C-alpha cells in the first residue's frame, strides 16, 4: 500500500548540540503522526503524516511531493522506521560534488562499496542529480547527522564545503552522502530504493521497474 501524505512548510533554527538522538527521533516519529522529531537536522523542514502502522511494518513505500522542496532545502520522511533525507541540490552544490578538492578528501568517491542501488552508482548517488535521497543514519554508531548545506570557513568544522556533520564523533559526509577520510564512519550514507512516480512525486521504498535491488543487501546501515 502506498501512502501519499499532505505537507506543511516550516523553518527551524540552526542545529545545536542538544538535538535528539536516534532513539529520541524514532520515539517521536512513532508517537506523533505527522511529525518528525529531528528539526535540527534540516533547514527548512517539511513534516510528513506517517503511514499507518501496518504500512510501516510491511515496509510500504512513502510518497513525497517534490514541488514543495526548494533548492537548498531538505525534507525528512520516515520509511521502515528510518529517517530518509531528501535534498534539493542547487547548481553550485552539484558543481562542488565534482570538485577535485572535495574528491581528494572522500573515502569512497566512486561509490564502490555497496551502499546504494545500482541506479545510484554515479557521482551524485541518485537517479536525478538535483535530488539526493539518503538514509539519515550515520554509518558509525547510528546517530542522526546534521544538515549543513552551505560552505563555511569555520562551521561546523574548518574549511567546510557543505554536507552532513555528525556531532557525536565528528563524521562528515558531502551532499551526495559520501563519507570523508579520517572520520569514524566507515561507509557512505545508504541510499534506499526509490523511484519517480511522475515529474514531482518521489516514492521511497520502491525500485524503478527495471531494478530488483534489495535494501537488505546494503553493506552497513
């Protein structure tokens, strides 16, 4: 069964060190239909009504209306009890993803480890370069990485190029979910199965018709 949910746009404050843990997130996501309790991991945030419990238990797909996601924004939906980050990457962000200065800092820039479906084994790790879709769980110890999309000389760390930062132990990922060298996380953020139902609808949890990818084959979540 596919769930199509309504959405509302809100703006959240800058991430802080007091953000909910993964356990807190999962508790809130289960207890509060229509809310995702990780506001600090996205700027801004679109909340999604949760599928019914039978759908979640079965791992049923979840639809997202991309027309409401502006360039630079991130949306979080829940699929199989996991936060799924969906970001709209503007042109300058996509250019950075191919910058040799960034690639030299990444542990797996060519996505050689099985952390994504075959249709996302490319430089942008997605079906459509504009939209990134990742399981929002750090591959180190399962924390929720924070979303810092803009380059910054000092925040959250020096010479930041934009991406995800995990405050628990300092793991870093770029805006394609690729992990940096020298951090505790060993692998890129996983990419779940997904496809486009139409030009503006993203369906998380369902492969394109020509793919048989199994999410259980991911090396590490």
